[in-house]
């Protein structure tokens, strides 16, 4: 019976180790997802800025061709493009922030799952040891 308890404890320890490794991998995947999202968001912000510069240059060229290069209407149109671009980038940055919060929660949940699994494994080990007669601090048993 003691051999069974030792084997069960070893199996549970192995399971706890595997759960720990799975948690580490999950947390690593969350970090990579965060890095990928940050890189993609940066690329999209740069693209939005490039597009704004192109649109403003096209508007300026059209204004020059029409002879209204310094007009308030042209200046207002260019400012409108810049404002819309800034608004879009701001929205994107807010979404990135929300995604980072979501990933932080997933990371914390993963950590708590690991801790809960560890405590569950300990409880099973003690239950197995107790049911096999290994646990319990009994001292010498009375004969007779």
C-alpha cells in the first residue's frame, strides 16, 4: 500500500510539473501575442501617417493647380485630414491599451490556474497518503 502511495505521489508531482510547464508556455504565448500586436499597431500608425502626408500633398498640389494654394479652404481641408488621422490613431492606441489589459488578465488567470492546480495536487497527495496509512502522525501502535 505504501508503494502505491509513493507511485501516486510521484505521478501527481509529475502532473504538477507538466501543469507548471503548460502555464509557462501559455504566459510566453501571451507575451508574444502582445509583442506581435504592438508591432502591427506601430506599422498601422506609420501607414496612417504616410497616407495623411500623401493626401495633404495631393490636396496642396490640387490647390496650387487651381490657384488657391494659400486659401483658408485649402488650409481647413488639410487640417481636417490631420485631425481625422489623429483621431484614427488615437482610437487604435485605445484599442491597443484594451488588448494589453485583456492579455494581462489572461496572464493573471493562467498564474492563478497554476497555483490552484498545485494546491489540488497537494490535496490529492495528502489524501492518497492518508488513505494508505502513511500520514497521520500516529507514533507507536498499541499491541494487544
